[in-house]
């Protein structure tokens, strides 16, 4: 068995690991250790943050004329179909203002993109929360078919967006905490165009989550979004 | 600065009131206005970093474009607890720029360019404080305060992706010395960031 690096060796190497300045061999030995040692991972992550922030010191520079237009053209060329975009945008806006109780089902979006976009921006601008995140929703084959959005504030909310292309059917939305039993939250129906679902949720729950799953009636996990550990 | 003012009837205040994280979430859900605002907010930093590494306007633009393309593809996977949105986007730009540099053959390092990284940004955008915060100011001071050897090693590693061995061989310095300089520099910079840090990002 190859001897792995010790904590002491990894701590000493940590600044270089965080910068990516190690040799391949050093990195491999360190990673083997890091996969087993949370404390050393914390040390390296801490220094990785320094690397990230250092990049912010680079001088800003105006891109060539027309840059922004070219980037947006490229984005438009690969954006999803109109109907689904409306459904997603409407779902985002609606979930943000959900004042209480759950709503479900596929939204029939009737508003124009611009109206929804403006409303959405306004809501986000007024929001006074602490934490907004998204986690990709993947099949067992690791294909992303949607996202889970989580917002911690007053109120907190969670919503699930499943794209067209996911296997249709009835699914149970299950919250999987890091400790304790999974909680069935609701049942949603995924149609041929996908689906959206969201609910307000008690403050503090989001912080305990390990994953959100969409489970079929037989209890098999169809889709999963892994929530990053906050500890 | 024309590029800092978003077009449309919404006006400046609404867009700039939206946090980076919320804008990124908008990107993830495909909101076209969020995409445009995101590009406007970060384009000078992204292009600036790419240009600093590559020194070539068209290569830098290619990298900057590809950076935004990756940003909207990977937006759903962003974790705000791991760092800021700005740092995330710049890390993408940095890796793309380094890959491009390696493919084109190593660009000769020019020590005279490094001090440029120390001067305050001559044209801070209206978002400078919003994106950078006080951390960046402290970091800039800490970098300026480093001995020149440590600063050079750190910049070569952080911006140009050089390994300790590559720096040692290019500059004719013992590997151990380079490692010591990198470590010392990083630890000093980390202390500079430790002040008033509760590890959390506010929306």
C-alpha cells in the first residue's frame, strides 16, 4: 500500500496545493490524505480562498467594442426554447412571492418574458435574506435535468425546476437531512414539458439538508440534488 | 462609464441592488436580463484578468467569452459558501487563460508587469466596492508589503499557473527556496484576510 502523506506534510504543502503549484505526484499524495482528513481539507480550503481573492487584484480592462453583444448573441444561440423559459421565469417569480402554503403543478405561463423578468428583478432587489443557492438536479446517470433553488431568509423557500427531457411521472419531493429520517414534502407531477414546484419552508431547515430527491412511487430515487455541506 | 449603465427602462438602482448571488441564480434560471447584467458587471474583471495573463487582445477576448459561456452552464452548481461569485468567475477565466497560454507556448514572464497588480484600480467601476469589498483593499496592501521575491513567486503561481518547480527552473533558484517563498506569501495574505471574517457572504 502506498504510504499516504501525513497531516504535517499536507499542512506544509497546503499553500502550494491551494495555488495549484504542486507537482502531480505531490498533489496525488496530498489528495489521498485529504479524502480522509476533514481538518486538512479545511486548511486547504481556507488557503484556496486566498487564491480566489488574489485573482480580484488583477487590473480591470475594458473589453473590445461589441464584446457584450457577442457574448449575449452566443447565449441566445444556445438558450432553451421560449415556452420553457417562460415557465421557469414564472416559477421563479411566483415562488419568491409565495406568501404561505405550497403550490404545485406545471405553471401555464401567460405573461411576457419582460414582465416576468422585471418582476423577478424587483423581488430580488427587495429581498433581504442571507443565503441564496442552487443545486443541480441530476439523474442516476449524472445528467442534469433541472435545479433546486433554495433561499434562506424571512420567509425561507425552496423550489424545484425540472426541465423537459426528464422522465415524466408522479414524483415525491423528499428532503434528506444530514441526520435523521428523510421527510416527504409533497407530490409533484412531471409532465412532458417538465415541471416546477415550490414552497415556503421553516427557517433553519435548509441548513440541515444533505440532498433533495424526487422519488418514484416505488421509493426509488429518480433525481437528486446534493446540497453542499454548510458546516 | 457607458458600459456600467444598464440599458432599458429599469434604471441603474434596481440592477445594482441585486446581489451577485441573486444575479447568478438568475443566470441559472435563464433570465435574459440577469445574463446581460451579469456580463456587464463582470466583463472588465474577466477580460482584465485574461489580458493580464495572455497579453493579447484577441486571445483575451476568446477566453473572456468562453468564461461567460461556462458561467451560465455551471451557474446552478455555484456554492456561495465556498467563496464569492467574482472569485468563482475569475477562477474560470484564470484556468482558461492558463490553458490557452500553455497551448500557445509559455509567455515570457516580465517582472516589470507585476507591480501593476499593486496599484489601485485607476478606473474603479460603480460596482468596485460591491464586488470587492474591503477584503481586496487589505489584500492589495498585504501583497505590496511582501518582499519582492515572495510576491513574484506568488504572482507566478496564482496568475500564471506556474508550479514551484517551473519557477525554480526558470529563475534558477533552488526548489526549496521557491516553496518557502510561496508558503510565506500565502500565509501573510491569509492573515490579512482573517480580520473581520465570519466566513459568510451576505445577499
